[in-house]
C-alpha cells in the first residue's frame, strides 16, 4: 500500500513516509516544548515568579544531605 501511494505521488516510499511523518514530528515537538497560556494565566505566572521564595523544610533537609555517587560495581 505504501509503495502504491508513493508511486501515485511520484515519490519514493521513503520520501512519501517522511512527507507525512516529519510534519507530525514537528507538531509533537512543538506541543511538548512550548507552553501556551492565556494572558490572565501569564500574569498569574509572572506574579508567582516575583513572589519571595519560601523555605520548604523537607527540601532544605534533602539538599543538606551529602550523597556519594558510584558508577559500576561496588
């Protein structure tokens, strides 16, 4: 079926497949890379960024631990 469709479009099978797959891949990457929000949500987002940071005790404790990372066999 792919070969018939490619021939109907005067394309190779690879070119035919890529002509469909590449635009879809761009759409997926775009959707997962960019954030779209309303003007109101954007204003709220900026307001949250401007708020002073608050201490989160669990995170402070977590980051105060010392870790040793080992690679390979122990």
